[in-house]
C-alpha cells in the first residue's frame, strides 16, 4: 500500500526528524494556522521574514511550506527563474496562501522524480530564507521530495 502523506502526517514526520523537541508544540501551531486567519497570517509572515538572530523553529516552517505544497503553489515554482524576481514571486505566492489554507487532512500531491526534485530545491530555498540552517534545509527538502515521489497518484 502506498503511504498517504496528509499535511498533518508530513509535518509530524518533518518535525520529528529535524526538531523532535518541537513535536509537542506542532498540534497547537498547526491548529492555529489551519483554523484562524490572524494566526495563519502571523505564522506565515514570521516564517517569511529572514531570521538574522538565529534559526527559525522548524514546526512553523514545515506547516507553512506544506500548506504551500498542498495548494499547488510550490509546484508552480518549479519552473520559475532563480533570479531576484523569481524569489520575490515565490515569497508573494506563499504570502497569498494565507487566504488559501489547505485542510490538515489534505494530501500532498504526487510528483514525478524530476519535478519533485525541482520542488524540493524550492523547499530548500524557502527553508533557508526562513532561517533554518543548511543541514536542516537540505534534510527537509530531501524528505519532502521523497514524500512527493511516493505519494499516491491521483
């Protein structure tokens, strides 16, 4: 049986692997994000703002990033250019996801290897912009690519 990666399950997997100490806070962050527009706005803008003072917590980054994936925002990024304009468009698309939240039980889309790799590259970029260290950003992107490739088709 092919595993199903709901947003909730994918967030637990990412946070459990990258920051197990944040697992207890994840349900509260996820519930606030998915059910309260003001909380969703605050979490999204906190994640989008680069952290000069240190790394961002993994849980909010995972929730915002997975929502963008579930609403097909990141899949559209895979072909965007890598210049400043492309990065600006990607950040604006994630900010627009405030008005398009996916349900926690939404499933991640299935993507073929090459497209999943391009989306994972964008996930890595997003994680780095959110202040995660290189190792965590790389691991997060790799895990997301694996989830996208192994997600059920259709």
